[in-house]
């Protein structure tokens, strides 16, 4: 019998289960709403992305047809002029180039060229230009006449202001007037510039627009005709396409359609297919949640009777409930669980931080396959067995590309010889012939791939990492492997896609060729005294020899190669590692101090006054020098560099390009842009002008000393002329392996920087008018890398405060180094 004021076990059970059901209903409803909203958002993103890509492809096709049509018209215009100039009456009038001859010449040309705007005739050697005011004569006219005189008598077609009609452009052409083999005169004529529709009547720009213009360099083009409904200020599809035989080009611009990714950064960069699929999956999940919501009343009736008994469920009962829940797609929160049972599904998750895969010589740790090289702890994540398999995987890629020879080198780490031997064995097992160049800096290994014409090489190096680390930098067929190509090596090992054979082995000394190549190209005009700190890295043997060979007085510091790095860590990007160098500069009264990293592909610089010259400011000096010989060249720099660098490059006549951090990523971008120079904040410099385009700290040091020796000022005075700001060195937040990538994804999605131009090509960079802040993932060690800059200390503090609040909002336990 039930008494008032007391609850039966059944009532209590029903109330408890009812509360659980209410919570489940609320969670299901919320999940349903989110799935519907985000499903529609992804579908909208996919639809707009598809429309945008279709528009771009249409524009490219129309642009190609227009370029072809204008190119054919250019040939016709040149042929018409050549035929018009082949006129005996004209030739007889041009024996003396006086006013009468000019008038008669125009009359003769007007007979066959009814759209003639103007015609002038000049002597074959252009004596008329001697001492003339070119601003009044016309720079463009002088340019096209000079081109006609020098380039086989026919200059490229241009567009010049019309003579008869103001504020309009006419076709401008210049050709030789010939009498047999004799050049009688140079003809400069202007004709009406036809409309594009007369050359290509069916041109259709679609959603975007096509611009017919003079010039190909972005920012220095003269618009001639605009086609389509878009604006010239819309984003370019890609670079303008030049028209053969002229200085004309056609540029395609396509407006960015309204997409959810304008507000939701996690949608950026997704293809239309992936957005469609994710949207459909989320709507399917919403459908499943609707089904679950409808079934909840029935589930209450199914679980309440279980509360009337105190007996523990049997193994059979648990099995039935698990099966039922699995069939209905339910969560396990509604079933009773034995608290003393072993957590059968929890154990595998503990291994998620370090994925392992079976290989022929044991397990392969996937974490060592990084963004632009392979790197791990020797004896732990990186073993000789792993190295042998990596060598065989690289050899397989080499063989697939139809190549056979691979150069192998190593730095001065204690584990270098055994890992080098293992990598060589793997390469030979793949059927590759190996050229072992021994213990050399990384740039010497790169040089060897060019000098020996193998195009492929593996450098065994841990770069600037602690002594217990080592790894591999890999070049195949002239391409430095990175990202997907690195992951493909892991996949090859796991899947057993490895070539087999028996390759040969030879050992050679390439260092003398490397030294001779640099010394033969660079000789300083006045001797400079420099202290070279190699940090006991492998550059200690070659670096001083090169700098002495170009004519400098070299004082070596820690240049004995010792893989234990007993004096300090060989990483010039850390100011603490430059303290001994500063003291040595003063002690020896040197002009400059130079520091190399562990494998010699990075450079650090300290002045006589003890100032550290950050690499982005060095890149300013390098760019100014290179652009004097290569005006208009692209200069690439990474996201960690100062915001003032782009302005310096533009003022020097170059094209600045910001890109991702990473030596292999920069090298790939250099090839894409055909850049003359590139640099990273870490101290990597890549000279394509007079060198091979790979990162080389030793060669960069030689180029720097060559520039400084040419200047009458002291090195301190030269650096003082470069724009400077208040900035931090690279700051690091240490994290566990993989955690930094997960944190960066969440930071990219949630962090907000009002008033800043945000760049997310590599981490998150916020550029303000007075400076910038950056946070990105290191791809070599598990940490976040940060850098801040401003024109003054107040601005620097403000930017740091903004980033500090955004970082701590995501994880209040972070230990920040600023």
C-alpha cells in the first residue's frame, strides 16, 4: 500500500528517466537545428563555389579566344603596313626627309590605309633623337622607333594617343621603309584602334569582365576597352595574358559571389564538391535526429521497467540492449552500465597521438613525416630501420620519374653516419645509384644535385633541432618534397609500394667545387673583418673557407664540428644563441658577426654595435641589390616578415609576394612565380639570380659581404638606412605533439581582429596600419610560433594585448612568452 508523501521505486525511476528523456529531447532538438542550419550553409557555399568556378572557366576560355583573335589582327595590321610601305612613289619621296616628303608620304599611305590618323618618317639611325627633349617628343614614340631600328625592322604594336582625335587611343606601329637591302627611313604611323567586337563579335564575358589593355605588369597597365558587366577592380582570375607581336594583354576579372565563407572562415578554401557532400551529410544527420525525436516516448516505456528490479543486468541483457541501441542509432546514455567493467573502447584512443604503421623493419611513426621534411628523435621515433625504408620509398619515387642517381650527404650529428648508411642502403635496394658526398652542409648537398646533374638528393640533418633529433631533407627531380609528397612516402611504406633492385655506390668530394664556384663569382672590393659562429654545426668547416676565399678576414668561433653542440644551440633565430658572437665582435674589433645554423642553410647577422639584424631587414638589402639588375622581378617572403618589406620591394621596382613558411614551400613558390629572390624570417635566403634558387646561408653571407664592401659606409650605417620597427623575435608556445595543429584550427575559426587585414595562408596574421601580429604552427617542433611588430612600443603592446586576449579566450591555461 502506498503512503502519501513517499515515492515508490517505480515513481522515482519514472521521474529519473523522464528527466533524462527531457534532457535528451533538448539535446536532440538543438542538434537537429544546428544540423539543418549548417547543412543549408554548406549547400549554399557549394552552390556558390560551383557558380564561381564555372564563371572563371568560362572567362578563361573567352580570354583565350580573344587573345588569339587580337594576335591574328596584329599580324594582319603589320602585314598591311608592310604592303603599304612597299610603294615606289613613297620610296621616291623619301630620298630627302623634309616637310614635303613627310606630306607626300602621308598622302601615299592614306591611299591604302583609309583609317590613317598620322604618319611620320625618320632617318634609319634616328639622328632626330639626338639631344631632343624626350618628354616633348614622346617616350613611347621614341621607344617604338628604337625597337623598329633594332628588332629586324618591325616593332611591337602599341597604343598611342591619336593625333586627330583627342582623348582616344590609336594603333601605333613602326617599320623600316626598304629599297632592296637599303633602309631608306623608319615609318611611324597611327591608325584607328578597332573595337574588340569587330575582331571577335561573339565574345561574351559572362558574369565577369575582360579588359583589353596595354602592358602586362599589374598596376602599370593602360585600359583600352572593357567588356562585360563586371568591374576592373574585381579580383583577377590570374595574370594578364600577353598578345603576341604587341604590348597588349587581356585581363580577366571575376567578382566574388556572396558566400557564407565571407563570414564563416572555416568554409574558406573548400571545393564545391566537398561543401555539397558535407551539406548533404548534415541534412541526413538531421533526418536521423528527427527519427530519434519521434521514437523517444517509446524508449521511455522500454527503459522504465528496468528500474523496478534491483538485480544487476546479465551479460545477455546488456548484449540485447547494445544491439537494440545500435539498430536504432541511439546513444548509450540511456542504458545502465556496470561501473566495475573494463573500458573496452578507451584504450585505443591513447595511441592516437602517435599513429604507427607496420613496415618491413618494424613500426613506422607517422609523426616524423612533417610538412616539408622528415624529422624525429633518433632511436625512438626515428630508427635505422625506418631510415632504410624511407630511402627505399624515395628511391621508388626517383625510379618512377625515370631517374637513377641520388646524392646523399649528412651534417655533423653523432647519429649521421648510421642514418646515412641506412638511407643509402634503402636507395640501393630500390635500384638507385648513390653518390655519397659525406659530411657537408645542406646547401653543398643541394649544389651537388646541380653540379652532378642528378636532380635528386637526400640530406641527413636535424637542422637546428636538439642533438637527439635527426631527419631528412629530400629533393627529387629538382623538386623539394613537401606536404602531400612527404605523406606519400609514408603511404608507400605502409602499402608496400616500393621498388626493388640493386644500385651502386660511389663517394666523392664536392666541397672544393662548391667553394670554387662561389669564390669565382664573388670577390669583395675591400676586406671586411668578420667573426663566424657556426655553433659547432657542419658549416664550421666550409663557411670560413668561402668567406676567406672571397677576400674577407675571418675569425672562426665554434667552428669545430661537434654533434653534441657543447657551446650553444646552432639556431641563429634565437637571440640567446648570439651572445657569444656579440662578445667576440668587440674582442676582435670585427666589422660584422655571422652565424649559421646546424646544417648551414640559414644565416644570422650581428653588427659591430651588437644589434641583431633580423632576416626580413636583410632581405630588404638583398632585394634592393637584385632589383638593380632585374627590375620588375618577384621577391618572395614568408608570413613572419615585417610589413615594411613589401613597401621596400615596391620602391625598388619589384613585385612583393607573401607566402607560407617552409624552405620547400618557398622554393616551390619561387618556381611558380619565377622569382629572383626569396627569404624567410628564420634566416633562409634563396638566390635565383647568379645562383640556383635553393636556401644557402653560406652563399647568402658572401652576397651580403659583397654588398657591404661596395658601400663606403660602415655595415652599421648601411643597416641603419633600412626601415626599422619595434618587433619581437620568434616567440614559442610549447605544446604536445599534434596539439598545436588542433589549437590553430580552433584559433583560425574563432579569433577576431577588428580593423585588421587578416591573412590565413599560414596560421593567422593580422596586419594593422601600424604593425602586425602572427601566430602559426611550427612544422618542425610541436609549438606555436608568434611574432609581433609595430612602429612604436605603444602599438606593439596594443597588438600583443589583442592576441593575448584571443589566445587565452581559447585556452586560459596557456603560458604565453609575452
